[in-house]
C-alpha cells in the first residue's frame, strides 16, 4: 500500500503542475484579446454625449466623435484630459490607465456632461 501511494504521488504531482500551468495560461489569451475589444466610442450629437456614462476596463481607449454640426470639446473635470475644439466628424481619443470615475464636459457648452467609469 505504501509503495502504491508513493508511486501515485510521484505521478500526481507533475500532472497537477501541468494542469495548473494550463489553467494559468488560458486567461492570458483572453487578457491579450481584451484591450481592443474593450475600447469604447462616444458620439457627440445634438448637444449631448452618448452614451453619457461609459464603463471600460483599465487600459481601454475611449474615442469621441463629433457628429454635431457645431464645434465641441471634451474636457476632464479633474484636468486628466482636454481635447482641442472638435469640428464636425473630428475625433478625440484618450487611454485610461488608472481605475476611477472621470467626469467631463464640453467647455463651449458646459451643460454637456458625461462620465467614463474605468474598472
Ligand atoms: Cu459643446
């Protein structure tokens, strides 16, 4: 019995290690695929940001596109990012590297507000 147990243990340890390595390896594939798929678009139209609240993972890039026929800006309330004046069909992108809630507004029309939640 004792010999059998030792034999089993000597076989089981490498098998368990191999399974753990496989399990540890598979999430990396998902993590590599995630950033591009997790990027988000915000449309500026009719004096509003849509969607007004966007949730993205850390590392995601958010791109705002001005679909209005009026110039707008995208300015972080806390000074984290600030676009130039964006005319029709012009874009602004920012990559969020830290978790948090980022409120922003249009400096030309301060009643236009939105937020990016980075998790
Ligand atoms: Cu505006």
